[in-house]
């Protein structure tokens, strides 16, 4: 424990005298460096969390939290399976799906496409947020209608408007193991915008019955998609469904299907954290330098304290108090500043854009035109604790050096 004398002396050394102004300046720079590093880490991680949440929302706007399928082939009695899935307390809604990979052609333009065969009556309950339809209605995808809804970018690249004819080219296996092309004609009945390149540039929506007929599934469907009460609990819900529905059933979730996106964000967050942690590291070295200079300046004072009976461990505590106050004050200021900035990023960024006369994320380049921010308590706690430990460790070398001062040698010429 630190006794009152050690605490008093340690705090007293924080006060600058005329001859130690430079040391105090270094101390102030160290404190501000720690505060800046902590605040920058909190703000950057909050912004990265915001982008991750934005990406997750956009990915799931045209997808589901997970899906269930038969290992042996299509789901023929899909209505019964859907009702069983939707009966689960952790499931909000479920809807059938048929996926078709192929090429889409209009005039001389040809593009790769992933066609989703959906049933509008179930799809409207599955989507957490309504599908952003720029033109047309989801209800137009009725069985036998041969209507199709395309992503905005795909429709622009093909030069299509509502009412135009589209040809869907898909490969179909024949008896001898080879593939033959099949041409199916559709009419563009709508255009959607999900705000994600993968969806807007390569996704098409058609009737589930039409898709099943093209693939020869009869009244069957390829899979049943579901939406869970909690998106983060989707992996556990998918595993529970697979166990509940028995053998021959497989279940996947959005974290597997979109793992590459979120792995990239995690790597970016880790690299940004490491880079910004260098600011705190430099500030910690400044603390070491300033305390070493204090030890050199206070050598005679240390010797007097030792002759008055203070132990070496007491001297260590004196300089630990001094360094800890610098580091901990910097961490506290940084946490307060970082939390305030992270919460107000949506307000601060537009103000800076208006003041400086430029847009950080222009709409003609990025899907996201605002800087999102999502402050997580766990990030703040981890950053604060790590900074506390780092700045505390920075005091050990100077404090140990002070404890090794020889009183007789220091006071020899006094």
C-alpha cells in the first residue's frame, strides 16, 4: 500500500519549479499524448463498428439470418417445414427460396446473375427492413407471371426499363452428364437498390414457382430461409434447428455465408488499433523520459529521504505515484473526449464538411454517404484498461532507478 508520505511526495514532484519547466513540459506532452491516443482509438473503433453494422444491415436487407435445406435434394413439402421452423420461439419469420445461377441478356449485353426465386407473401415478413424498391412492386412476382425485378446497377448496365424483355440463360444437366443451355424469357417489372454492390449489380428476383419450374423441382423449393429474433444469435439458432429437425437437414447462417466481409473488417480494426496504439506507446516513452529526468534532478532529495528512513520500496512508490497520475489522467481525459466525439460523429462530420467545403464520402463514389458510429462499452473498457497498464508499466524503470540511488554518493559533496 502507498502511505500518505509517499503519496504527498509523489504529487509534490508533479508541481513545476522554475528550473524544471522543461521536465514539466515533457510531462504535459506525455499526458496529452496518452489522451490523444485513447480518444483516437475509441473514435476509430466506434466508426469501424458503425461501418460493420451498416454492412450487416445492407447484407441482410436482401438476405436472411440463415437457411435450412435437405442434404438429399430439394424440399418438396416445404410448407410443412416452413411452419415447423417458424414455430421455433427464436424465429420471427421463414420463407422458401430457389437459387439459380446463370447469365442475363438484353440486346447484345450479357451479365452474370444470381436469380432468387421467392414467394412475395412470405418474403415481406422475412425482410427486417422492407426491400428498397425504386420501381415496381414485389407482388408482381406471381406464379406464371414471368416477371423479374433487378438490382439498380444491373438494370443500368443492361440499359433496361420497366416493361423491357429479358432473357435468362442457365445451364441444365442432361442425362449423359453434360450441360445444355436453357433460355427463359422474362419481363422487367421493377428495380431495387440494396446499397451493396454484390446485390445491386448481380441479383435478380423472380417468382419462386417460376424458378422451381425452370429447375424442374415441381412444387418444391431449394431451401427455407429464416430470420431470428437476434441477428447475433443466428449461428446458435441454426445449430438448434439442425438438431431439432433431425437427420438429412443442414442449416447455415449469415456469418458463414458472408464471413469474408466481416473478416476483412476485423483485420482492418485490428490494424487500425495497432497503428493508433503507437500513439499511446510514444506517450508512455515520454513518461519514462520525463521521470528519468525527474529522478536525475531529484537525486539529492531522494538521498535525503533515504537517510530519513524511507525504504527503497518507498522511493519506488513515490515515482510510481507521479507516473501513474500522469498516465491515468491522460487515460481519463482520453476516454471522456473519445466517448463524446464517438457519440457526436454524425453531427461533427457534417459540420466539418460544411465548414471545409468538401464531402468525405461522396454519394457518386460510396454507397454510404455518412460516417456511422457505434460506441461499444467493451471497446472503451479494453482501451482504458490497456492504456492504464501500459502507462503504469512505464513508471517501473524510472522508479527502480530512483530506488538504486546511493545516499552517501549523492550527498558526498553537499
